[in-house]
């Protein structure tokens, strides 16, 4: 690599080197950046570094922590997501100290919030179900037309005649 510039936001350091080399260290799950003749600035003050080796940690994404987007979820995942959202919405603070009017306002706010939060998941569930039924319906229609075309009915009785 040539004309390498590295900015470390945590340490507020800028390093510049005319050349560098990147080495992958798979067992340690990191990359090592070798800089040659590096110079830098820290807090605006010049800094001569020399030939540092900068380790860059590679944090692998755990598959268990990756949640798919709502549009990529299966029907069962969407159903679980909806149940989880509703369960979290039912957890609330104690309401015993509130008056009847405050309870009514709180209940209305809770219903509106629940409807707003779950509507995205509900719409996706409805899209998946309606798409499945549409496919099934079109298959039945196509089957009927094909069966008419192969001889169950005379051509004169086909729908497009």
C-alpha cells in the first residue's frame, strides 16, 4: 500500500506513512497494519512514530445475534416477533396511584402505541398470507384453463372465444 493515512478516533491520532502492508492474522481474528516511516499528529502536536504495527480487531458477527429484517422473516418468525412485541408492550409501571382519568389516558396511549408498533409486523404477515392465497388462486385458474385446452371442453367453450 502507498500513501497510507490512519485516523484513530479513540486516541485522536492521525498517522501518515508513505507505504504500508496489511497482514491478516486469522487465529487471533485481527489484521495487522505495518506502516513504514510513519509520522503523525496527536492533538495537533507532531509525532514521529517510526514503523508501528497497528492491530485491527475483526469482531465476527454472531449468527444468533443477527436478526433478519421484517421483510425477510418467515411467517413463524413474524408471528414470534408479534408476540414478543405484544409481550413487551404489556410490561408497564404500577398504575395504582393514578386517578380514573389518568388511567383512561394511559390506556388509550398504550393501545395507540401497541397498534403503531405492531402494524409493521401485522402488515408483513398479511402480505405473506395474501401472496400465498393469490398464488393458490392463480394456480387453480391456470389449471382450469389448461384442462380446457387439452380437451376437457371443446375450443368453442373456452373463455376467450
